[in-house]
């Protein structure tokens, strides 16, 4: 898996479990046209419940589906109706300043977007998530569109949230994040 400028994620030791799970599906792409990616449809079945019954095409927004899959694989319970990105504002606990692996929710015309925080620069959050240019990848989202960060439920209390300061291209700012 080539993370490009975000390859530093592979050098920091133990990642938050949801980030690890999301990296496991990194690069998955929506099928073009009327076709469907069988893997994405299988995610809906794996998530189960109403999602498994109702999700039928990868042309349907799937950022919430990818997050529900990642949460389930990480041993977390997604919020009700996880396909709706803004429902992720009910997941875990409010975080305030996002920290590596926190769920971040954004608004956009016609709805929202959800993914995992991996860092930030002066104007954007860098987000690992699904349905970002029809792919599981890391993309940048305007801080102006940010609505909320949610800390996933952990077995042990996390440390105080520290921003991951990045350059605009996704590389770490010097000395900003320790690597293993």
C-alpha cells in the first residue's frame, strides 16, 4: 500500500485501531458506471442490520458505510443509521481538538461527510475515509466545513488530544509527531 506523503503513518508504532482497520481497506474503489464493487457491497452485509438489508449499490454515498465497517472491525458499535454521515456526531464522546484516529464530521451541500482524522494544516483537516473521490484514501477537507470530532470508545483513557501538524502536502511538520 502506497500512502505517498502519508507514509509516516506506517512508522509511528501502534496506531489507533480504527486507523489500522481503515488502512486495511485503503485503495478500495467504487466501480465505474452501473457496476458495483462486490467488496463494498459485502461491507454492508458485514455491518449487518438495516445497513445489510438496504445498501444495494456503491453509487450510494458510502463514507458512513466505510466508517461503520471500520468501527465494527475495531470492536466498536457504530451509531444508528450509520450511512448518514451526520449521525456520526452521536458516536463515542465529544473530542474538541481532533486527535489521530478521532471520527471527524463535516457538512457539505446536500449532507455531510465522515472519516478519521490523521492531521491538519492551516486550512484543512487531512481525513482517512471512504467515498473520497470514490476511493478509500486520505483527502483534505476545509476546516470551515468541520462540525465535530468524536473520540471512539477506548478500553483505556486516551491521552490529551494533540493536533498532528502537517504541511499542505500531508508530510509531517518537523518535530511535530514522534515516530518509532
